[in-house]
C-alpha cells in the first residue's frame, strides 16, 4: 500500500466520489492509532471494529489542524460510520433499535450489539458483550433480564423461576 494510493482515495472521498476502500481505511487507522490498546490499532492490525472506533476518530479529527490531516480523518470517519444494512442471522429474535449500537428483541427482551463484519461495512452480526454469537430467541415474553440475582419477573414476584434464572448471554445480563 502506497501513500499515493491512500492520498488518491482521500481525494476521491473529498471530491464526493464515494467512501474509502477497506485497505485505505486500515492504512489510515495504522497511521493515526495511539497505541496497541486503541480502537484504531485494533482496526488497523486485525480489522476488528470496536464500538469506540468512531469516537476515537472524532477525537483525532477535533484535534487536527492541518487540512490534509482533517481530510484523512474525515474520510476515515465517513468510512467508519457507514450503517449496517444487512444482517446474516438474528437467531430467531425480532429486533428493534434501542440506542446507538444496541438492539432489543421484542419477543424475549434480550439485548445485543450490531457490529459490522470486517471488510464489508454494510453487513453485520448481532453479538454479545464478549463479541460472541447470541443464543437463539426463547420466545419467552416473561423472561427477565438484568444482573443475576436482581431479575424479577411478574410470574414469580422474585422467588425465582426459569424466567429469572437463566444463562442469557445478552448485554443486559452480562454488562
């Protein structure tokens, strides 16, 4: 990957000719990362898109004063913020958008993140807190979510039942 290629990609973005290619975005992330623990480093080195990636790019952009730097970071931010349009599997859940990255099942109440999958930012997967796949939807509308021991459903009034005592990997039960 040459600096000339990346500069051409950024110029095309600036001129309204589309977003960066994945290779150019990862090269820019490599140039701008702040160390191995940063979201930019994770993306540059392994293609991992963490939920804090856009925030990290925005922070760099806010501090940038040079026009070339602002163009590079603006193009990278535009790439990173592309929405996910296609999800391969919802595991039987019927999701509704809860907040920026979180989706909640209208049937069982479980909550998961929607994360883009690597190279094609318009495709994604629902994932748990640790990035693994969700469980299949139970279809149980009585299911209580939250920290174990604090879950109370209307069916048992806190005495404990299958609606309250479960091993759900969702964000609400494992945050």
